[in-house]
C-alpha cells in the first residue's frame, strides 16, 4: 500500500476502527484529514497525534454528524473518504434520536460533503456484519453467508436491535445517495473486531471479551459470533480504496466461533484468568455455527489474523491500558 501524494479523510477517527485506519494510512504515506467530535477532548485526540507520521501528515478537524456542511472543510480536496463515524451503542433511552438519526443523517451529511468535492475518487463506508446477517434465515453449518444477504429492518425493529437497524438504514440511504450523485461507493461489513487498543476507552467488542473474564463471571452465553482483527479491518478499508476493481459490499469475518471457543483460547493463553466454565442455559444446545464466504475479502488481499492472536493482543491491550490487572 502506498498513499504518497494522496489526501484522504477519516470520519470518526478517534474510535477503535477509525484510529487503526488512521495509523495504517499514515504508515502508508497518506496525508490524513481526520474528524473528531471534540478537538478539546484529549481522549479523542492524544492517541492520534502520538501516531508515527502524525506530526507531518495528520490534520484534525471538528465535525458533527447532525450538522449539514460540517464535513465540507475536511473532505474538500481529498482523493478518498473513509466514513467510520456512527453511534456504536447498543441501547439508549431514545434509540431514534441517539442511534438511528445520527447514523443515517450523519452518513448523508458526509456524502453531501463528498458530492461537493470534485477531487474525490471513492468513498468507503464502515457498515457492519449486523446489516447482513439478521434476516430470519435459519443458520446451520452448511449455510454460507455472502454479500447478497441483507438484514431485515422490520425484524431488527421488532427485536429492538437498534444498532443493527441504524446500520441497515444508513447503508440503504448511502447506496441511494451514491447512485443519484454518481459517487463511487464501497461498504465494509466487519464482524466483531478484536485486537490491540489505540484509544484510551473501550469499545463494545473489546468490552465483550473483558466482561467474560473480569469479576469472575460464573456462566457464559450460548451465542455464536463472527470475529476478526481490527488490523484486518483497517487494511481492508485501505485496500477497498486502492484496488481499482473494488465495488459493492465486503463482508469481513475471520472466523465464526462460539463464546465457549473463545474462552478455551483465553484459558490456554492466560491460565490466571477466571474463566466461566458453565453455559448460562445448560439444557439448551449451543447456537449453530455457519460459514461466511471470503471470496470478496480475498479479492482485497485480506488474509485474516488468527483469532488466538487477536485475543492475545486484546487482553494485552487491556492490561497495557490498565483495564485488566492479573
């Protein structure tokens, strides 16, 4: 990857994925115009300005998802835009105002700024595997999920799954706007991202792992999840911009594993951890695993980091940041 001479914008740059994306872009020689919601908040900026190459190639901008025109300055003159900014919260008092509207209106506000930038070559949006998988289809070991799958917004609304719903609606709005305004758009759909921490705060996927091992939980859930490494997510975004033939949607799922599989790996890596040994619903079988096609991801040159490495580096990152002590 070489971004020498290219200028790109990363929205939501202070977040877990956004921070790693900025790091990879800087390493690749890009000039990065990064947006954050508050330039005065050191938790959103210090880890970014500390990155290698930041002093010469990183420029920070304040932007608000709900404010039209807020991204104009950051996006003007860019070759590419990576839109990662979106509320990453699973529950809220007012889901419409706190999760859905910022995701949908924010995406459209970013794209409106993109439509004004004549230099722009491609936009890459961080969606979620949650906007792919949740459609009521029965999952089984012989089922292969690919990019033709779309989550059902009615199902998600009925189940009060507001974060997936926000990703579904934001993606729908993005594709419609991109088509109407002739914007070259690619969407990335990562599963639960794990790995080293750059920000000083914990995101939802890393928190899931921490909650399994902190305070000595007695049981673990029966659920099955898709996982991948945050470094692979960042690399896939950059490749989605750089590979000329890239188009459409890209699922990013390194592996599908039961929570019990995750705990076995953690127990092997860190015997000192207090790992729960019993399933929370002992009489109920574990949820079935399924397969995820990696054909499109491989076309971007992605070779997934093993789950064991991601989990090792997740726990290592939590220890380094002071969230775990054992």
